[in-house]
């Protein structure tokens, strides 16, 4: 087995950017607009604020328990049985979210880019890549992300800046037309997605 692997701050930052942007492009828009409609930008902004508080909480907890894993941290804070239950929920949600993201990737590629390719073939290919990456370890994944980062960021920035002329601020009105409850639901959905991102990374 591998010795204990470590990431630099830059590698961790790149992995978080990759995960969050991929999640934002494929998963978050549909989840937010399902309830908030045209006002999905409000829960997105407020959800980032909640996410910053969560990051602060995790930093504080990691400084109080510096040598504990997430599973050990749950048991130290919540007790043996409740901690094990929360850890079990975390592992189950990890499996669920991973399969969900795999489906989104396959669906996106087979409907937008490689239309003639069966979705199962895309799933097998991506799961093979993920399996090899996990086998080689997090350092290998981080180094690969460092190599691919410029090839991703430059086209992404071109896409973002080319969309700017299509922004019309009058589309923000009327404000809070859908009501407060759908926006609160969307904030919770966004926060859960962000929390899963923080825990996985």
C-alpha cells in the first residue's frame, strides 16, 4: 500500500475548483431552478455565505482534533453510536452522489458531444479512469489535475466572458415573485451540495 499521501495547498485548490465548477455546470442549475425559477441566483449567493460558515466550522474542528479522520471526528463529537450512524450516512451519500455524478456526465456527453455513443460505454470508460486514479492515489490525481488545469481554465474563461453581453439586468425583476419558501428550499439544496463537496475534498 501507499505511504501517507499529502497534497499541497495549490493542488487542493485546483481539485476544489475542478469539482465545484463541474458540479456547478452539471448539477446545481437544475436543482436551484426547480424551486426558485428565475430567482435561482438568490439562493446561490446566500448558499455561498452558508458554505463559508461551514468552512469556518470545519477549520475550527480540524484544529481541535488535528489527527482524526472524519469518521473519528464524528465519534469524538457525537458519541460512539450517533457518530457511527452519521458516518454511515456519509458513506451512503458518497456512493449515491458518485453514481449520480457519473450519470450526469454520461447523460451530458451522450446528448451534447458524442451522440452516437451508448451511455453505458461512457460510464464504463469513466469508471475505469476513476478506478485507476483511486488505485494510484490522491497525489497522482492532484498532479494530473495540475497538468489539465490550464487546458480547462482558458476555455472556461472564454465561455464566461463571451456570455457577458447576453446579461440583461431587467430579467431579475420582479424580485421574489416565487415567494420565500422555494428560495429557502433552494438554499438548503445548494448548501447540501456544497457540504458534500467540502466533505469529499
